C-alpha cells in the first residue's frame, strides 16, 4: 500500500475531501490520483490493491470517500470486508469506476452497498461532482445524483435481477447446496462432472458475492433463491458438518467451510 507521509498529510485543510483509491492496476491508479489532486479540495491519502490492504488503509487513514476500479468477485470481496470498517462512526462511502453501467450493473451495485457508480470513460468534471456528492452523503449514478438509489432500482428488477443473474442450472446447484449436498452428489443428481459443479459454484459465488458454501446457503434462503422458498418452512441448513438456522443471524465470517 502506498500512503502519503504523515507530515505532508497534516498540511491539508480538514475541509478537504480525503480519498483512498483501490484497484489492481498501479498505473491507472497513479493517473487517477494525479487527476483528483488537480482539484484543490481533494486529497488522495493512499492506494491499495487488495481487500486486505484496503481495510488497513480505510481503518488507519479514515477517508471520506473510497474510489474503486475492481469488478466481479474482487469488488464483492472488498465491499464485504469494508462493511466492518467504520470512519467517524460510519462506513466510508464507496464509488466504483466500471467498464459498463446498465440497469443490471446498477442493481448489483445497490446490493453491494455502493454509493456511486461511474463509467470509466466519464469526464473529470463528472468524477469531481460525483466525489463531492457522495462525500456529502448522497448517491451518484452515471452522470447525475440519485437520492433514492434503492427506490429507483427496485422498479427495475426483473426476475433475472431478483435471481442475481443466476442461470437455471446454477439455481439447481444452489438448491443442492442448501440441502447440504456435496459436489459428488450434485454431479450425480444433475448428470454433470464434478469439475463442472466446481465451475458453477465459482460462477455463483462471483454473482452473489459470497465466499463459502455456508454463506451461499444462508444467502439463498434469505433471498428466496431456492425452488421451495415460497410457502414452505425454512429449515436449518447443514454445510460441512455445521448446522445454521438462517433466521438466527449467526455471524458467517467466523465459520470456516470449503469454498467449492
């Protein structure tokens, strides 16, 4: 992680908007840093390339805004990690710069808890205004502020959106995971290879932003992704020998179970 020297950091006015950058391409982040610091009110405190580095940066530097260039599973992993990091009693609002920005992307961004979403080809003026808006506690999507992010995206949700883009086959795999079936059993039931099951699980984890079978099972029941979710009683889930009632609110981070 690359951070500004403490003594230099102390020379900035406290009214500045302080920023941490997160991404896997140092050259892009350095250009973004140069662009942002051309605006006198912005201070880039540092940058990080992984979720772990980002958590350390946000915890130590207490930025007003986090700007991210990650996507897919790395973005989901980052947002999951940042949920437990507070800055002045709140989670630092996060803006993502993304290659695409359609309704599906926006719905997924809202699910992840993003405060802002901008296409990577946006203008510098739009980026600056987005940072100011998000730092003030509002949301920004595309080229304009959006005060009712959740309300707006709710009306966009198609059946596919509500199923997080999972295919019919992936939903069958989710059903099997909720039942507690292992990869060998899933492969036999669906008449596919074990490697194919692992591929489906990897795709599912990326789409819904979870990191273990147990998290997937509880997530699926909470979001009613199982085939029998409507009108049936939710029963305890057994994964890797651990039984969890989805209604219990058990902390998932403390549970270790095989990823795929």
